[in-house]
């Protein structure tokens, strides 16, 4: 790393006088995915208790920040935020531009799956786009078997099947041979079921509504 890069990416270690805890602070001025500043804090032998971090804005402009903990088994259930928010928890690649982001719900109970991420993005783009069935979805398994999958991955696979049907109708059957991926995304969004009067659409949980193939075809006046 040269001198100029050290200003863009830096890592500093901090020790404590009365305890063995140690932290490393990585300051990445330009994060490669979005160009924003990223501060990564890592702990070694963290002291048990409540940790408080103070952020100071060194620039003369308004700012906001979000903080996340690692997912999965990288930390224990005993490490958590005192006042967590379920919003802005959709992860990459779901937050990328120009794609269709799908979240999952249980079609039996008509409720969101607990493991689904909630929008919006940090820059207030509407994410997720639509909600699809994602609980106990029948699927092929290895060794010629069949089983069930649950989660946003299952909901995405379900939506992929609908997209394949749309491309078959459009291209293979010659109804709309110039169709693009962006066209299909917009058709899915416009055709989504928004009949639940309890919500205003779009929203951070359901996006623009529930995936509805009949609604998509209705938009095409078929």
C-alpha cells in the first residue's frame, strides 16, 4: 500500500489500560461497492458489558450512518444492539442497482418470514421489489430426490420460474421478441398484488406487493 492509498484505507489498533481487550478500526474512505465511507471495527477479547461508540462528523455537511453486526455464526446470540432496527437489513447482492430483489412470505399464514431482510436501502431506494412464496417450497434435491426449501432463496427461485415463463411467452412464442430484463422487472412490479388494504405500497416489508402472474398478464391485456 502506497502513501496515497493509506489515506483511503487505514487500520489502527487500540489497547486498553485496565483490561486485555483490543480493537482494530479499519477506515475505508471509499468503499468499492458504493463509494461511501466504511468503518469496520474488530474486537479481540472484548470486555463483557455495554460498549458505546461516539461518532464525530469532521465535515461541514449533514450525515447519517447505519451500523450492522456480522450475520450467521460469526458472533453469539449474546452480542446484540440494545435498540436494534429490522430496517435496512437487505444484504448484497439484493441492494445492487438494476435488478429485481425478492423477499419471502408464508402463503399459508400470509405473513412475512422472520428471516427476511427489510428495506429500504441506505439511499432510500425501494428494496425489496416484490414478495414471493418462500416457506416449504417444493423443489428437486440431489440424488433424484424431492424436498422443500424455506427462505428468501426459495422465494427468488420461485420468482425465477415466473420470469422464465414470461420470457417463453415473449421470445419463444414470439409475442414480444424485443423484451428486456428491465421490461420483465417492471411487469412483475406493476402486476404485483397490492390488495391488502392494511399497507401502503411500496413499503420496506412487502415492496410493491406480492408476486402475481395473473396480474402481470392482466397488464399485458391478455
